[in-house]
């Protein structure tokens, strides 16, 4: 079930949930136009000896490469169960395998991003959906912008509906 662009939850069987999350869902779309413009400009300007245009083309290519990196690196495909999680973080050949197990209880929390001292408390600053175990915390999804809290709370409710053990130990939830 798709909850938002870059965030979907599916039943993985045996009381587990597959979470597919991308922190920068628009980054791939932002990478394509600068690369489509920048690569031919670099090739033409290098062949013709137009050095000023070469610099402009390299700026386009650098922005496109940064967006492509964000689209590839900031994604997770995880299967969460009551006793652990496994899956991949990243994309393609740069993906890292993740296999974590926890003993005892774990809880699923929605946490707003930290607020630096003196910064205004903006309602759309965003937050994370994390599994908090006794030994570590595991990031499942990250949202920002209007409606982030509702999206992550809905994801939390769907996961807890399939894995009730993650909701039993929720001692505190941030108030809206």
C-alpha cells in the first residue's frame, strides 16, 4: 500500500511488513534534466574548445550527479518483524545489506527532527519513523513537509496492525 510518494508498506507474510522508503523521492526527476542538458554541452564545448560553456556544462552535470546520488543512496527496502529486520539500504551496486535482530521488546516511534536552540518550531519540519530496541535504533522512513506527522502515524498504525508487539512497548509518543 502506497502511503505517500517514496513510502509504501506491504504485507511480507509471517507477521512481517515490507517497508519501502525513499528520503528524496523527487531527486531522480531532478537529476534527469540537468544531465540531459549538461552532458551534450560538456561534449560539445570540450570538442570545440569553448571553456566558459564547459564550466557551465560541468555545473549542470554536478547538480544532476548530486540528485542522482541522493535518489540512489537515501532509500531503504526492509522487512520488519517482531524480532528483527532485514533488507537493503541504498540502491544498485552500492546497496548495503541490513540484518538486525533484537532481543526483548522493541517499539515503533514517530519522532520529529531535532530542533536547534533558538530555531522556530515549524509544523512541517519533518520527522522519522524508527524502531527503538534496547541496543539500537533503526530508521524505517523519513518524511518532511506538510502532513509528515499524519503520513508517519498512518505508517506506524499499519505496521502495528500487522506486528502488535511493536506497539506494546510504546511508552511515549510526541504530541502533535
